[in-house]
């Protein structure tokens, strides 16, 4: 019973949470008293605020008393009640340290403690649309030999992937969240409307692009340094952008001589990429005129030379 492996209920002993944990891990937590340093993080994305605890060596009581009498060391004026984060962690479920992976459970703390040096860790949040969010902490703990490089959890404070995507896309483009949400509701697609000229060659082909997100504050989660919205779906911002995009794709996809029938087939394939706009594809005559206006003389010759055969490039 001293190890708290069992608990009584209606006169019957049964395994406690620690007992279940011992069976699951094959290890028994043994109570240990001493002076401990707790490393705490107060962040809504980190579910367990005590990321690490380590026992520290202390001098014998008579040595400390002697130093205090000599005025060499006296921390009594700096003592304070244990931080709320520690008090709220007493007798909660055992957690593994993010520094050394050892299981620990805080069963009690003294009435007074001392605040020590503050430090900082880097928190990275990554979230793929086909997977769960991942919160990773990295950095060195203050006054410790330990470093942390571990997943700290995936608690998003009630945010869904779609909601956070909208928030970051809005921060990156200044397009209101309401507009982006309206696009999703109307088209069934999480996409950012962009001008044709703002899209690079790869983006014009894939209808995806990266958006740098400036430093931003997300409600209930906190402040974030500049980040990125990777390979977000995009669509033309206007009908004019859709028309320019369509014509560019038609011309860009021609790599050899083509017949009018081949052009019509190609145009149908290009139009399928614009389910939310109605651009007008270029016909054979328009493609021929486009080639004639092109500065590439070889392209002009390729159009003119086989004109009798109805071949176009």
C-alpha cells in the first residue's frame, strides 16, 4: 500500500492507476524525497507543464546554517509558495520527462520553494492535413545538463485543421477569414484566390504554392514567429485571371506539332482544371495568331510551314 499500487473500494482492493501503469510498463514508481528542481512550461500547446524534474544535491543542514549565520548565503527572503503549475500537477497521471524519458509523478511538494533562472525552448507546431498536429520542444534546460528534443503533445485547444488553416492563410494574404470560409462552403475546397501574375511556373501547373506567414497571434494558442503554409491549393482570383491562366496552360502544354483536333482535346483537358470558372479556350486560329506574335522565330516557322496540313505548334 505504501507504493500506492492498490486502492480500496467497498472493502475490496484493486489496482490503482499506478498499479495499472506498473503492469503496462513493467516498472514500479518508488517515492523519493529530497530537493528537486522542476522545469515548467506554461503554454496551452503543452498539456503537461512539468517537462522535467531532477533531484539536486544539497549541502548538509549544518553547513547551510553556518553559511546563513555568516551572511554568506540566505535565501529566506526569496522563498515563495509553489507555483500553481506545480500544485496543479500533484497526484496527476505519471508522465515521462521530455529530457530523459523517465516516468515521474509528483505526490507532494513543500510549502515553500525558490524560483530560479528562466530559460526558453523552441516550440514547433506542424500539422499535415492527413495527420494529427505535432508539437515539438527543443533546446537546453536552464541550470541543467539536459537538452530537450521531443514531442510534447498535440493539444490544439479546440482548433481544427481547417480553422487553423484559414487563420494562417488570412495572416499570409490579408484575405479575411470570412472570404476563405465562404470559398470552402461554396466550392468545397480550402483554397486561396490569387492573381495569375503572382503565381510562378510550377504553381500555374500544380495549382499549389507556399505562403509565408508573418509573425502572428492565434487565439487560445499564442504568438508564433514567421512560419509557412506549405503547398496550399490556389485558384484564380478573378475571371480575367482564369482566362489568362487557361491560355497560358494551353500554350505551355504544346511541345510538338498538333492538329486542330488535338488542340480541341487539349483544350478540354485544360478547362477541366477550372471547375469554378468558365474561361474560353483558344481555338486553332487564336493559337496560330499567338504563335505569330511570339518572339521565338522557330515557333513562327513551325506554325507557318505546315499550315497546309493543319498542323499547329
